[in-house]
């Protein structure tokens, strides 16, 4: 499969220079597709197309933008199985998960952006003037590989809904579902230059987007280190920078919770997307007296996981995305052993029955202490650290003892008690008692997990400037 063109100014065009990259299927370790890697001239061409388009697209009516969003939604629904299968091939997500979560949740963001747009008041009277909200301009969107369409949709949908134009750089590891999405945008009849896609790596294309003077805002999802680099490059042109970065979320299981149910649910939540999930509850905090019961429940949860071919609907966990990611996780598992954590389940190496693919054994460590590497670093694999506490106060202190603050989780038989603890967790989103995902509520981090918010009205307003008109 060759996907060597970029989508710029309403057409599929050749890159400025010829440089290609093979896309590896992580379940087979074989190259199954090839893309072009872009360069700064490609970004310049896309940014200028987006700038030209912004002059007219920013003036379109709500009804016109709703029409295009609806066309994208219809195209997305029609091609959802194809989109899901592509994500299975490029990141190894099991096909059932890719269909029910990866692709479907991405679609949710367009439905939500249309819902917000239909009722949004872009002007309102305040004092002796008018507050007017206007699209910020040309938006550079840089997205990761772990949720390749979800993160594209969570940025593109509100940007288009508010009247902005877009230059998108999907991850070069998993760009193919985003390229299918570009076909959907094209078929929807969105005006030329409103949506542009340039493939490439961070140093060549991501940095060019962050620094480009024609780009008014950059929205980045990825590692904290890369986010810092993007912010520094964006500073020279005083861009708005929105970032969703790393996480090391704590899952506090209080003494009055149903321990077995909470641990089993917590293990599976940690292993969502093979643990390649920025808000994964990777630190499970349990009352010290319940240590043995927690370990037993964790082993039971791991025993229920089915690793296998991602295209098999029965598989519940696939491989990690790449050899580099596989090796990073292996090294961190080994560090847990070396630093004296108790290996409750899993360990280093591939599962015994699998001889190819970047598969990692689902791993649980117990007796983890706050200074261990596995308690501090974002692992981005199916590795859970169980930590014990002696008091609720200590549990909250451990939960907040991290440079990250993306999410938190609290389990309790008393929802008011859970809420009291949640209020003290320094994170942008806290889930109580296994609460489900909600596309309308804001998502984003405190501290080194980033700034700005995505989803719903909060994500919508990230793409708007605020103007006060006095005396009107």
C-alpha cells in the first residue's frame, strides 16, 4: 500500500522532496504500507493554503459549517469499519476495540462539535458592550499514534466548527487512518485549504508547524518533552499553545470499596489500548491491610486477558506499537524487578505462546514505593504498580506526588467520600467508581500534563478569540 501524497489546498499533491517511510504492522513486524515524509516547504505550502482559506471560511455561517460537519459525520459512519481495520493494522489495536472505541469515539467528537455549534452564542451583551467570539485562525494540529483518529477528531472537529482552518500532522508511526479521514473530508466538499494534511516526523514537520508565522495556534498531544519543545518554538510568534501531555494517574481504592471488583476493574482500565493510554490508572493505591487480597484479584484480572492476533475479534489485547516502545517497556519492567518491587503477574519478555510481534506480558507489580522508577515514569504499556497506604491522607499525598496531573480515579462505597478525595487530587479529570467516558466534559491536564482543554464546549472555545466591542 503506497500513500505518498499529501492533502493540501483541496487536492492530493506530491511532497516537495522525495523521502519515504515504511509503516510497520506491530503484530507481524512487517512493513505493509509506505508514506512520504514531509519537510518545511510542505508545511509552508499547507499553511499558506490554510491562510487563504481562512479569509472566507471564517465568515461562513453556522448553518454552512453544520452542513459540512454533517457530511463528515455521514462519511465517517459509512467508512467506520474500514477506519477501524486500518488502526488495527497500524497500531495493533484489537479489531473489536478499534471498532467500538478507537473509531467510534473519534466519531463522537464530530457529533459533539456539531451539537455545541448548533446552540453556541458567538455574541452576547455584557455591560455597555458586546462580547464577540471569533475563530483564532490557522491551527497547526500535531497528533500521536496511540489514539490516532480520536486525537485527530478531538482537534479537527472543534477547529472546523468554530471557523478555523487546519494544518494536520498525524504521527508518522500511524498516519494511515488519518489519511482515510482526509478522504472523508474531501468527499464532504469542505472548501479547499480549510483542511490540510502533511505527513512527517517531529523534527522536520512538527517543528515547522510550531514555528510557522502563518499558524496562529498549535495544539499538540504527545510526550511532555516534545510538548516543551513545541511551546518553545511557538513562543517566537506568540502562538496560542494547547497541550495534552503525559500522565501517571493514581487510582485510589478506599477501604470501604468492593476491593475485588475495584482491583479487577482497575487492572483492565490500566491495560486499555495495551496500556498505551495517557490517562491510564497506572498507580493503584490500596489500604495496606488489603495487600494480599488485592494481589489475588489482580492475578485473576490478568488471567482473563486474551493476547493474540488483533484481527481476531476474540483478542482483548494486541501488541505495543513499535520495537522502540516494546524495548522501553521491557527496560522499565526490569527496573521494577531490580528495585525490589514484588512481581505479582507477568514480567519481562514476550508471552510464551507468541513468537513475533511487539507483545508484552500484562504485568502487575506490588509493594511499589513512590521513588521507584515504575512509580514515577510514564511507562505506556500494560504495567500496573500497586502501592499501599496507611491513611486516606497518605493516599492523597502519594497520588499528588508526581509531576503529572492528567487524570485520577477514586473508588469508594460512599460517593460523597469519593468526591471529597477527588476534590483534592491535582488533575484535570477524576473518575469516580468506574464512571464511563463522557465526550461533553473537558479533558486536559494540570502541571506537566499540559494546558488547555479538549472535548465539548471547553474544547470548542480553545479555538476562539474573545473580542470586546464597546459602545454598541
